[in-house]
């Protein structure tokens, strides 16, 4: 059915987003399938090429022999297959494939094949935001900074971070296990978030990016609060659940009407949080601010009801 037949603008927008998501998902699945086939063929070629080359030479020479004596003499001149020295394949590896070590492979490739366990807010990605095929590309990013993965190690700028199991898990999993990472891993993770600006929200200046994941609640949010305290800025603690944010917004509205001067700042922080989470767009964000400022209770109530229905 054409999207043009959907009269409701909101439903048409949702249908378009879903169509766009499905199209992107199909494309990524196709690339992943192709990548897996190409990689397996490349690996098999490298593994068996020395044996194939050796056998080809034997076959060509044996075809020229006319008697068994010559055959016996010729065969004795060839070393056993297991003794063939390792040779370099003349097949050039795909320069776009990132060289991953065992740890990086386990926690990076396998994580993004399991969407439920992956972290898609603070993770490694390509510049266009693709997560599932990032390891097919040369240019990889964390936050705003380009990174280089070599074996298990991650290089950002001129600094190399040893690719331990702990740091790889922190950079990929939405709910990392405390038993996997240590204090050194956590300290490096803090530095990486700060260095790459992965923790800051690009849509709302001075606010952190957020998600509903365990890693945000237990690790990233405390890191942001630590950064804010050191910079001397005030901290407004907010829940990551959009439903709770909407409830808080209604309470802040009542406090604002009662001349509570701090309520407006808290309301703006809630608007920013909803925007950062993608629960509202920029137009909705501006509308909420204007309605709150103009003290239009009726319009605010309508928007709050819409927000609650969307959650």
C-alpha cells in the first residue's frame, strides 16, 4: 500500500520510518552475508594455496614420465606435503577489512550480531552510523573521533589502548559484567569517552547522551556527573525512562506556576533529555519550551498526553 493513502500525518511518518528501517536492515544483512562468503574464500585460499601449488607442480612433471623407474626417482625429489615451507600468498587481502585479534573478534563482531546485547549509543560505528557492517570499513569512529583497530588494540589520535577483554566489553555491551573489567579498564573507558566526546549529546549543548541501558545507568551517567562536578557546572539528576520524564515534566509545570524559579531549569533539562533520547524531535522540543514559557496549560496538557501515549 502506498504511503500516500495514509491520511494521518503521524501514522504516515511512522510508516515511512519503519520502511526506511527495514530497507537499511535488508541492506546490512546482504552486506554481512556477502562479507562472510568473501572472507571464507579468502581464508581458504591463503590456507591451501601452498599445497595446491605443490600438487600442481607434481602433476605436471608426472605427466611427462614414461616408465616407473623415472617415476620413483622423480617422486623422491619432492618433499612430503607436511614439509612444504610456508609461502606468502600472492592474493592481496581486502584493505578494507579491519585486522581483528581474538578478543576484538569475540566482543565486536559477535556483539553486533546479537542486537539485544549490543550498545548502539556509545559504540564503535562507521561515519554514516551503521553498526552491523562497521568492520568492513577503513574509517571507524567512537563518538566524533576516528579510531584504528589493530589486532586487539585501539588507537585514538596518538594514544594506543591495549585491547583487553574488559575494555572491549565496555565498548560494545549494553550491560557489561563487573567481573570482566577491572579499574584500569574503567579508567581507560572514561578517557576514551572524554577524548572522543562520545558522552556529549550533539543535539543539546552541555548535556550528556543517554540511553536506557545498564551501562548508561551504572557507568556512563556517573562518569558524566564526575566530569560536570570537576568543571563546576550544576547537575540535574534525571531518570532515563521517558515515562518518568513526562511525569516529572507535569510536576515541574505545577512548581513553575507556584513561582518556583528552579522549576524552569529542571523542565528545560527534561526537554533536553527527551530530545537526546530521540523521544521528541526539534520541532516538538521548541513547541514544549514555548508552551511552558507562555503558561498555556491546555496546550501543554495535550502535548503531555501525546507523549504518554507514545511511550
